[in-house]
C-alpha cells in the first residue's frame, strides 16, 4: 500500500514538473529546435540578454511586481489587523467572505470588470487614455490583497494577545506596541504574503491583458504576442531564470518561517 502511494505521488509530481524540466532542458539546447536536443550550449542565455524587447518587458514586469507587492502587503496587513480586532464575529466572517470573492472569481471576469471601471472613470475625468501603467498597478494590487490577508491573519491569530497589552503597560502607545511587538511576531507571514503577491503579479496574464495600455508591456503579454508566430528558445532561458529565482525565494521564505516558528516555540517553552 505504501509503495502504491509513493508511485501515485511520484506520478503527480512528474505531471506537475515535467513541463518545467523540459523547458529548462531545452533552454541549454545548442540548436534552434524546441524538440530536438543538438548539444549543450549557453547560446540562448546570451541571446536573451541582447534582446532589448525582452529585457524591457522583464524590467517592466519586475517593477510592476515589486511595487504592487509592497502596496498590497501594506494594505492587506492593515486590513488583516482590522479584521482580527473586530469584536463582532458575524461582521468579521462577512468581511472575510467578501474578501474571498476575488479569489474565487474567474480572472476574466475580474479583468473585464476592472477594464470597464477604468474606462468609465477615464471618460468622467476626460483622460486621453483610460488604460495605462497605473490602471495595471491598481488591478494587480486589487487581486493580491486577499492573498495577503489570508497569509497574515493566521499569524495574528497565533500571536499572544497579551504581548501588545504588556507593551502598553510598559509605556508604549497602541501604535508603538504594534510596530515593536506585534509586527515582528507576524513578520514571517507578512514576508510570505509579499512573496505571494510578487509571484501573482509576475505571472498574471488575463487581468493584465484587459487593464494594460499600449505603452507598457509585461513579459506574459510579450510571450503571448510571440505565440501567434513562434516562441524563440531565448524565452525558454528567460523562463528558466524566473523559475530558479522564484524557487530560491520560496526556499528562503521557508527557512525564515521555520526559524521564526522555532524561536516562538523556544520562547513559549
């Protein structure tokens, strides 16, 4: 039974990661073919860094992901604290239900609805173009906030409520007690929330497609435009670099979270 379970889990992971492994494998292909491996080479990594359009799209994507992740983390953390401190359980559960709607909503519905909102507001204020970088930023912050709340709330619930009260008894104001006591204890959750918001923004296509203007192109949009013709192997190299970067960030996040849990457990003991 155990062997059968291990085989099943192995097949699940194989189907999940086989496409990524194939992509990484062919990013080192010497030839231009994406189906026949003709030898090991770093040619396409060199081609990638000399591709101005790809580098520009990558820079735009990283700028958007970093800014939207920071804004969403700040707003989401404040919202999580507000939900946590609500005295009415009915009100907090209602707010959480409303928070979960954007995550359950199909991306195409979110993208189209945000596009219509931005176009409507743009016409009201007489803007020359209704869609631009700022509408794309607002859209990314909007769909990232619920994930931030869901990452921060469990950390708040696992934090001792008496810590903030003790800090206030020692002379701290409520704001000082939050920044000096509560925030450091929930920082692993905040960091994990920021990382999730960053990755969500990094690979978003559907919502970006409907809320982006013509003067700002992200990497997923550029790759989509290439699929109408052919995807160059240097995009395999770029995807490999992004995958490795995200993998490293996840490992660092897990290490930080594990150290924090051990520290909290040691403090409780």
